[in-house]
C-alpha cells in the first residue's frame, strides 16, 4: 500500500511539474510573440514619425502659401491705391481742360 501511495504521489507530482511548467516550445512561442509585438511597435513608431514629418512639411507649405497670398493682397491693394490716385489726377486734368475750354469759348 505504501508503494502504491508513493507511486500515486510521484505520478501526481510529475503530472503537476510537467503540466505546470512551460516547455521550450512554449517559451519559443512566447518569445516569437514578443518579437512580433516589438516589431509592430517599432513599425508603428516609424509610421508615426513619418506622419509627423509629412504633417510638418504640409504645415510649412501652407504657411508659405499664406505668406504668398498676403503679399499678393498687399500688391493688389497698392495697385488699387495707385489706380485711384491716377483716376483722381485724370479727373482733375479733365476738369481743368473743361474749364480752359469753357473760358476759351467765352472769349
């Protein structure tokens, strides 16, 4: 009976040890999963960095476009001011010419 009890105890202990411990293949699988997760994390970090660089470049181009648009607006306003001044001068000359014409007609 003692031998049977010892044999059953040894078999239970052996089953517990074999079933409870990780095998080499389990460790290799876990290591492979860890490496895959690490590779995915590295790729995600690279993708995020590339996206940030693209966003920074797009922001820089947008700022340059805004600067060009503002410069074009300033030039247009200056041309408008010059045109208004030329129009005023032309109207003044036309008025003077009209006065000269009228005064020459009176004589």
